[in-house]
């Protein structure tokens, strides 16, 4: 069964899935910390600082898993 959502509601749900400070694992198994959640004309993206690399990297919410 397909459930229709209001336009943009999916992106709001993805934004709530992550919070600044959350520990996450990327799709290629790197561990890091969410430093910012932002939105552009394409949609929501998560900015994370990885433990093994300097700098910050932007990820699609599908490419991250929150570590419990």
C-alpha cells in the first residue's frame, strides 16, 4: 500500500531522524559525528566530521545510519 504524504513532509521526517552530535556510520563504514543538518534546492543533507579524515563531509540521509 502506498501512503501519500504532503509535499516536503518526507524531507522534514529525514531532518528529524538526525540531530547535531549524533554518532553515525556512513555507507562505507566510516564513523563520525553530525555537525550540521542543512537543506538546499535538492533536499536535506547531513554534514558529518569523520573520525579518520580531516574536514567535514555532506551526506544524503540514506547514506548514514545512527549509531545507538
